[in-house]
């Protein structure tokens, strides 16, 4: 791969895809530019444990593809700790039953 040069990573035909949908009894299709209308590229928020994976992937992908970050503002939520001071996890069941 070292000797391969990629000059233009945007290809129009990549956006022209359909996905069969058993639930909708039809095909899922991309609606051109609908995403840009809905997502204004300004704000993103998630838990702090998503920082390394999700936010980093969004930032790197968007910068590589569009030469700009996907969001201008980023906020993160804190983590609720269990009685022992560790992060509460469903798999550990270290939280109080809400019933």
C-alpha cells in the first residue's frame, strides 16, 4: 500500500446504494443532502468513556473526508459510581434495583 497514492477519496457512486428492508417491505435509500439539513455539525455529547473510541473516530473520519471536524462543540457527561467507587455497570449488577 505504500506505493499507492489516493488523490480524491470522494466517489459519487458510493452514495448510490440501496439496502433491502424486511421490516419496511421496500429498500432503504440515501436521501441526498438530508443528513446535512438534519445534522448541523455543531454539537455532540456523550459519556466520557466514549471519548477515545466514538469521538476520536468521528473527528478523524470527518477531518480526513471533509477537511473539517464533524462538531464544533463537544460536551461529555460524568460517570455515576457504585458504592465501592467503581463505575456502575449492568453486567456487574452493582446498582440498586429501581423497583
